[in-house]
C-alpha cells in the first residue's frame, strides 16, 4: 500500500497526526507513507519513522491557486499512490488527490467535498471526542472500533544535532532544565499569564534549576516579560530561545528538558511526543479534545462555567480561566512529576 496523507496546518495537529501513521503501519508494516504538508512541518515529519518523505505544500490553506495545485497533482500522479487520506476538512485540500487520480480518497465530510472524495465519512463527535481518534479512525473502514490503547506520538531525536544545538545557543546540561512554553498561536485566551510563568521560573531557579524559554518570534514579547520578573543576578540562569531556534533545534533541545510547562500549544504536543514530564495549562480549551498523549504529564484546568469557549480572546474580558489558575498549582504539579530531582537539588 502506498499512501498520500494531506497533513494539517498546525504544529500540534501535525504531531498528533503521527497516530494515524502508526495505525497504518500496524495494519500494513510495508506501507509507504508520504505526507503533503506546509514546508515548516518538515522537521516534525522527518522525526517520524513511519513516514518515507514529506512533500512541501507551497499553497497556504486559505488560497486556491489552482494552477499550482494542478502542477503538484501532475507530479504526484506518477507516484502511483493507492490511497489518499485527508486530515484537513476543507474543499481545497481535496483537490490535489482528486486531480492526481488517486483511486481511494478518504476524509471527513467537512466542506462540500462530494465527488472529490470517494470514501466520505460523517463524523460523530460524540463517538470520537479526541482529535487523535478522528485521525486514527481514517486508517480503518468506516465505523470500525479503534485500537485500545491508542497509539501515541513519539518523535525521534537527532543526537548529533542536540550536541550542535547546545553549542550553537551556548547552553549546558549542568543543572536540571525547566522548559517554559508561554506562547499560543491560536490567541491570548490560551496563554497563561506571563507573571505566573515568571513566578514559576523564579521559584525553580531558587531550587537549583535553569530555565529555557521556547517559542516563535511572535512570542518574544512574552518571553522578554518573563525574563523581566527575574532579579538581574538570576537572569543568567534563564535562556530566552524564542525566535532564535529552528523548529528542528527546538525539538532536539526540548528533548533535554527535565520538565516542561506549556500552554495548550504545538510545543506542548512536541514535549509530550518526546515523553518529557509535562504540566499542560488549559483555559479556553480542554484536554477532553487535544490532551498531551504521554503518560508522564498533568493537565490543569479549572472547568469554570464559561469554559471551554474555544475563542481566541476571552468573550467576557476577564480571562478567569487562566488568571484563577495560580502558579502554586503548576509548582505543585511540577513537584509531583519531578519531586525527587527537586528535593535532591534543594538538599
């Protein structure tokens, strides 16, 4: 079997998509899996042993650009794929597999894709509440039971690049590493307050840890704000990597973390796929839909009457789902996950 997977456009979704690839390989160990996805996702795809290759998708998910899509489809037709599986629900995402003449084209109904897909599924959200369940279900005939337990994402680490990245960013592993991921591409409603991250950073530095701040260039204002909560004499134990690393370097450096604290974000799913001890903070979203899949994680969520709202910004303008989730809750969770190491440093 030769599969073309049309991949998602978000980091976290791409990590979770690995569960589909694992499910396909369990059924067909010799299957060839290629993933058509945005170019930024290649460092993630390359760390998935189930995937043969990533194919860059140069057209953004909001753009039609039929000429480019037709050219890609013509190139893919020569590959002779047996089946395409589409993870996005958009009509546009179904065009390339259709134009490439792939015989079986599977996906959820989503936008009006009748004719473009010939294995069109109707999603029962109650049956598949988890995003990964919706991905994995596409590996099996419609309405088939899912495997139990579900497969978990597990990213490979490039050990040579770990050494190079440590040198490149002038980092060391002489102290336990707490990775903080304060950003969230979706919007501010998913971001735990910077001051709370600052308090966690200060407390853990005082306990003998070092802090690595991860994020994109967009996250630099919040990571700079977190740095500002630290006294000058302790800032040398906090390393601001936001906007500095490539995604590949971020993955490999994250693999060295002794523990991670993150919003519900792509980096959270990367940390989980690296099996890092993880505290995941939820506010406007819920772990009932996109939880971290590793066994050594804790999810914190207050479950207020107004949440989950799934809005980019708090519609009530108070952000209580995050503000009322205090730093002490995260610190307690960190001690439960890595308490022995903390106690050893304190002693």
